[in-house]
């Protein structure tokens, strides 16, 4: 249901923001370069509609990652209890190990927050919606209903049709997050 409201809101924002003489956005330029890289360096990219639909701060991103690990902890705990009660030792042990690892990661989230002190309210990334076309030597590629995740520095993190799963893997934007997940320090 929430996704449906997002789609309606994104469509409304795009309709309002898309005009033939809209000023060029630095994020749009980064997106053009990323699309050209994907479809071919010789491609001529023409976006007839580009809109920033949302922005996410480091605080919001960190909170979302924390919540994902809390959900994982709850699931692993549920399965641990289930397998333990059924005397399925190997399965219970697997989930017990996962619980310990997830608790350690959650305990270290304070380090990530400390590392981001003073930057928590900075924008981590923008969600963008766009449509247009890419003209290549082999033909035209329609880019209707596409979305992208772009950092304020212009790094394009994801491009895809639709929004499902577009935010996966964005924890890597948090300094130290990847090392935390891999268990490195």
C-alpha cells in the first residue's frame, strides 16, 4: 500500500517538474553519464523528464539499516527457539551463531553513529525518477518509468525500471558499514 502511494506521489512530482525548459540538474548530468556507460559510450541520452522524488539523510539510512538487523535478529531468534524445541541441533546452532553475529553488529552501530557525528543530517542519497531515451548505433532504447539512486556528489548507485529493490546495498554509503558487516575492524 505504501509503495502505491509512493508511485502516485512520484508521478505527480514528475508531472509538475517535467517541462521542456527545466534547468539542468547536476544529478541529471551524472545520470546521463551513467546511462551512457550502460548502453554504450556513443549513446545520445535525452531525458525529457527528471525529478528528485525523495532524499534520505545518513540518520535515516542508519536507522533503516539498524531496523533491518533488528528484524533479522527477531527472525533468527524465532527459528532458534523452534529448532531447539524440535531437537534439531545443527539448525539451532546455525541460528544461534547468526544471533550472536547480529547482536555484535547492532552493538557496533554506535561506532558508525560516532563516525558520522556532525553529518547525520546530511543527504546520503536522492531518489530520482526519469524518462527519456537513449539513441545508440543499434537503435533507440526507451527509458520510461525508470528510477535511480544518486548521491549528492553525483555517484549513481542504482538505475532500474520501477522501485522494487532499488535501495538494496546502500548501507555501503555509511562510512565503516561494509567493514562492520564483514567483521573487519
